[in-house]
């Protein structure tokens, strides 16, 4: 929804890493073990990958990063990456959701390997069990969306990613949005938070 509203590319570090794993590239091979355990992939790998992606032509008018940065070190690298092109990080959106709800959402998440559409077994089920409404492909479950791994990812979030809230609060670009609502409503709130600051 944000990608369409702003006509900018949506760059998800997790999607890029999963594509690298799928392609069997060197980066994918190095990243896979960490991802399966719910740990962060070493920053130097992720930063290099993002640096390459944002240098592509479709990023000249801005872009939306999703899942990056995940540590203060990555945030500092992002600052210099963006600054080198005479730009700045305009907004940082933190979506707040209670941990039990995160577990409920992720453990029921299903995705289409062909078109990327997301579903949830209870909240947004496909018309036909396990099949994508749009392209008919068989839906898949992410390897790291098992409860035990989700709990590990949340622990990693608390320890390594939550300090970013302070980092961006100090930079006065942090927008906190309640993520515990229907997707369209959350998107509206994010748009409102970002636009308010632009005015
Ligand atoms: P996500 O799709 O954003 O939930 O990311 C899935 C997994 O990819 C994470 O649990 C990490 O193992 C890895 N990953 C994604 N983004 C990053 C990042 N910025 N830094 C380190 N690891 C990442």
C-alpha cells in the first residue's frame, strides 16, 4: 500500500535474503543458517546487499526499506550510505504489536511463492485451502515462522533492534504506529503519520 501511495520501490531485506537463499548464491549460502535459527545475518552481508539494491535506477526518487536497519550499526551505515548521495532518511515507522499477537500472526502466515501475496489461515484465508487466489500457486510457510523460531526472533528484536527506537527518537524522525488493527487501517495510520511530518 505504501509503495503504491508513494510510487517508490519496497525493499525488504528479508525478501532479498530469501531470494538469495533460493538462488543458491554465495550470500544465500552464508545467510541461510542464521535465518533458520531466527538470528540476524551478519551486518556486513546485509549492508552490502542493501547498498547494491539502493544504487539501482528505480531508487533515485526514494524508497521504502522494510526490515533494515535492524541494529544501531546498520542504522549508522545507512546514514552514511544515504548521506553520500545528498539524501537523508525522512521517516522511520515502528509498528507496535503485542508479542503474543506477533506469534499468532506469524505462525498463521502463508505466502505465495509466485506473486508474493500474503495470507493468514484465520484472519485472511485464501478462498481455497493452501492455494493463492490470484495465481493458483501452492502457498508456503516460511521456515522461520515456527513458534519456537518466532520467539527467538522476538528475543533478538528486543536485544538488538529495539535500541533503534532511541536512536531514531533522538533524530526526531521516529513515527510510532499501532500495528494492532486491520492492514488497511494500519496503512492509513502510517500514511497519516508520514504526511503530517511532511506538511
Ligand atoms: P524478515 O523477513 O524481515 O522477518 O527477515 C527474516 C530473517 O532475515 C531475519 O530473521 C534475519 O535472519 C534476516 N534478516 C532480515 N533483515 C535483516 C537485517 N537487516 N539484518 C540482519 N538480518 C536480517
